């Protein structure tokens, strides 16, 4: 520690406690009107702890350092035509998923943490939210910069903001996050900071960042590490806010438990897209979804975290057992949906090459050969006969997670699971007990869902034919469909047989 | 209960870089039980019970002054709970080994790890 400098703890106290004041001529509830209606009781905001003890000077110093390192790599990668050293152009599909599905969520997180930075009663929480708000903006920007170099050479990346708002499968991440920001501040923190950034973070990070590293995408790997270094702070905020609520009042326990139950399942369903990407879109595999789930959810969370929370009366998420059962087949079910509907998506899909099918037989010994390998072999046969299979209709969607209803009964991969609830004389459909449970708690909220299929039928998506809808999505030729005949694949083959990159 | 707790691990993932090498060495020195493994770009350090990162040890290994805040540049992820972050050391460990007392922070009620 430099001489003459105050200790970290003291600097942090001066920033977050000494600079704050208690209003005297306005009531606290008028200054902070949103922190009471959810029923969470807080007696002493000063008990909010931030182990990082960040101050403005150290935040700026280290963030600047991270950005400098990152941009040096991004520039080097772009200047050296780094995209040509990827394992295969097929890998870029995972970036399309990431840029359109995740980057807009970072921006939404930036906005909502800015709101929390104004509206939490305690200065410690407000400052942590302010830092996170700036982090999230940095992530949205650096992701866009990192991936923009691919936009010069590959399809599906050119219109990600509009796609996020309109494309059917992107309503899955979009509605997830909007469910969070339309909740109260404490529920949002449980949803995003705790459930998403602490419980599920490694299941999002490992597939994308280690996937980038394994597949030669140095730029995305470096961006990922840079963002993850902030993420460790966000994880800490997530865990602290849960403990803070639980320690402030016993009456908070059942409320927090309900939110954990809800947001675990919401986040887990969203990660279905990540599971599919991990097992199917990475030409070079890191580990299977099943292995990642066992390590990061079962080992780190169920055996590590939840015994810690048990002391407050918190138990593991309701429906966790179903997620454990589904680890054997979830990625196959989601990718099968994406395969059939990629003519209406901004990425390409294809039947995995034989050696990848062999890998899946090996890592999913109990389910793959029996249920999914025959499916892919049939799809390949059709493709070889020139009859590439696309589903020419619109699927029924789950009212809560908005994923097409392709999941099966727990433990029975041959029967499609359908659950329903009646509300105000209408029937609503769900893919699982988890999604039905979420709907039944707050039906007034979920009846308002913007379901892409319903919207198309109602005439709100540019027209009644597929080309009209795709045009409204903002797609260009070749953005979606089969990979083997896609412009990405044709260009890739050309560039690797001597053609000039960017040439005709 | 206690038997269950023995298997609970904490861990930290760091970028595998020139600078973090000294950091990894220091962590290894201060946590003799820690297990180190590598994935492309990553060093993963795992330990049962707790992990300590001490400024002095890191400074000796790096041959320069080092602030504990600098860990933020190298950290990629962690599992567990950041129990302490001071100028001289960072401690990652699980905190709760006894029932809660409502309205009191765990640090104030003297949460400790059970003696094995």
C-alpha cells in the first residue's frame, strides 16, 4: 500500500457512508419510493456489504486498464485476419446467437442498474449498482466492437438490435430480461444479480468463452475474460444482496425463496439456447452441456452455495430435479427445434458431422443413440436426397419461456410435455411444470406476453407470408437456413483455397 | 452436516497470463492444499474450505508493489463467497456454519468454521 494513502476499508466507508446523508425535510419513502411495495423489509441499509470495497479512483483505473488490454487484442486479431484461423465458419453461428441474444441484454442491464443506482435507499447498494451499470454499458460496447469485424465477412450479424426486438427465438432472452426489469428492484436483483449472474454465470460463460478459445476466436475470448473480470464483482453483488435481504428480516425468507424458484427456472430455460450452442454449434467441443451442468450447477451450487443458504431457511430451487433429469437430453431437443426453424433465424444449422455424432453417443450414452442419433441420421438422409427438412408452419410457444413446445415429459424423451392453465376463460400452454408454476403465481403478468407466433397470426409482423415476416425481421439473403449451402460456408471454402478475402 | 461440509470447495479462475503466473505461485505458496488445473487461457485454483491471497506473498513473487484491487484485472470467475477483501489479503470461503440471528450481519455474529 502506498504511504499516506488511507486503508481501502476507510476510503470505501468515506465514499459510501460519509458522503451520504439522511433527508430531513422529505420523507425517505418519498425519496426512494420503490423499495417497499414488494414486501421486503429492510431495517438497516448500512448493513449492506460490498467485499470489493471499490472507490471511484480504483474503479476507473482498473477498468481503463482492462479496456486497453482488450482493444490491443481486438485490433491485432482484425489486422491479422484472425477470423481465417477459426476452426470452421460454422463456429460464427454461436457469435450470431451471442450478439443478437446476449448483447442487447447487457444494454438493458446497463439501463436498469442505472435506475437502481438512483433508487436503492442505501449508498453502498447505489454505488455498487452504478459501477455495474457502467460495466454493462462497457460490455454492450466491447461485444459490439469485438464481433463487428465478423460482420464484414459473415451473415446474420448486421442488424442485431432490430432482430433482438422482432425475431421469434430472440423473444426468449428478450422476454426473460423484460420480466426482470418490470419487476420490483429486489426481485430484479434476485433475478439478474443472484440467479443469473451468480447461480448460472459459469454455464453461460464457459460455453461462449472457452468455446471461443477452443475454436480460435482470440478476440471473443479476450472480450469474454475482460467482461468476466467485472462479472466476478456482479456475482458478489448477487450473493451479498441475497444475504442482505435474508439477514434483515425473517419475513423476507419466503419472498426470496419464491423468487429464487421462479428465476432459477426462467434462467435455466433461457440457457437451453446455450446448451444447444455448446453441444452443436462449436466445431471443437469444450465439454458437454451435461458435464457443465454437473460441474457448475450440481457441484458448485447445490453442494457449495445452497448449504450456506440453508441456514436462513432457503432450500434449492423448486424444479431443480427436473433440470437434473433434463441434462441428459435438453441440448438435443433445443437444437432439433433450431434445426427445423433456422430458415427463419439469423444463423445456419446443419446435421452434425459423423465424428460429432460419435462424440455425443459417448457423452450422452443413455439417451443419444436411442432417441437422437436416429433423428439426425434421418435428417441427413433427407438432406442427401435434396430434401433438407424445415418445418413449414408456426410452432406453439410456451406462454412463459416462449420456447417452442418441444420439451418432453421429465425422464421420458419420447412424449412431448404440455401443461395448461385456464385464466379469464382462456387456455394458456406451457412446456413444463416450472413454467406453469411461474404463470400460476402471476397470471396477470404473463397473459401480456408478446408471443411471436401469435403476433404473426395477428398481422403485426410485416405480413402473412414467411418472406414478408423475414423482411420485417431485417434479414438479408443467406442469414438463415442450411449451413452447408450457406454463403458463409461457400466463402469459407473459397478463402481457404486461395481466393482473396473480401473479393468477389 | 459436518461431513457434508468437508466436501464443499471454493475456487478462483484466473487468466493464464505472464503477470498472473506470479499470482498463481503466491496462491500456491499460501494455500498448500490448493489444486491447480489449466484450461486454454485459464488457470483454475480449487481448495476445500478456503483460499487466501496475501499481498506480501504476491509482492515477493512479482518483485514490485501490488494492491489487492489488482486481482480484478486477472480474475475470471470464482466459486464460493468473498469473505474478506482488505489491503493485505483476500479470503474466499463459505461463511455460514451456524443458524442465523435475524437482523445481524454474519460477520457481526462471529460466524466461524467448525473445528475438524
